[in-house]
C-alpha cells in the first residue's frame, strides 16, 4: 500500500534561516510526488511537482529514490512561508489521479 | 475561469439529516476527487472520478455517495449525517496525471 510520512507535525524556524520539511514515501513503483501548501484558512495550492524540477517561491524538492524521500527545502525562510505543507504521492500504476497525502507539517517562521 | 467552486462554504446539520455538497469546475478536467481534512489526519480521499459516468471509492467512502453525470459537476451526498462526519471537505480536479490537482475553497461541515 502507498503511504506518505511527514515526520514533523510542527516546525518552527527564524526568518532567514534554512528550512527543510521532510517527506518519506512507501511505494514499490515509480511515483509522482507533489508538495501542496495551505495558508491559514485557504484552499490547498500546488507548490511543486517532482517531474518539473522547478523552484517555486524559493522552494525546491528533490526526489531521492534510494531513500524514498522528497524533502522540501528553502535556503532562507520568510514569514509569509508560514503555512501547512502537505506531501502527496500519485502511484504510477492505474489511470487515476488518486493522490495519497501525508498528515502535513505546520511551518511557523518567526520574525 | 472560476476554477473549482464549492458550495456551501459552511453548513450545520443535525444527526440523521442528509445533504449534498456541490462541486463544479470549468476547466474541462476529467479527474475529480473529494477529500476530507481532519486535524492530525491530513487529507483522506473519499471518492474520485476519472470522467463522466465513472466513479470509484477512496480511503473513507462509508456514509457518502457520489455521481458524475457531467464533466463539470461532482456532487458529494451525505446519506445520514453523523458527528464523525464533522470535517472540512475539499473538492479537487485535475487535467491529467502529473499535473497536480486544483482545489476548491472547501466546505466546513458540522454535524450536531
């Protein structure tokens, strides 16, 4: 069964410090992985897709198949980065967009 | 484009009542899903659809029904509301694999 684990429920850093939100997955095939962000009381927004290898709002994430990880990183955190972050996996088998989400990490960036 | 539109935004139900949460998208997306979001649980898939007339169960389907008569609409029906269904419900749609989902603004449901 597919599973996404975000080991930290809460993460607090100071403005300007580096931040890393961890995501580990369990899946035997080649998954598609995503990071979503949810600002306070707003809808979820797609932040990153591993297949596009892009950088959004200064965030990057690299898929490490050996460690089955997809950690989200930013070198210098900003206060506006405070939000809930969800890692999600889409299994490669099957034809549906059946996303499996982790339980989320709440990031707080302190001034 | 309005994107994904959910109505209502807030709803209070009494135990045993039924209701339908509406979801509509104007992006011609084939894939649509319903999730519930609970504290400490993340998002859990209730039902999903890969096109008009095709639906399937997700992780937590009990107590919910869906249908997909058109590409645009994907309503979620609560058959007999229970306090355990108190949650925030998100509808989402996607164009294709790998593109990621676009989410609606959510419906906050309280069952008393």
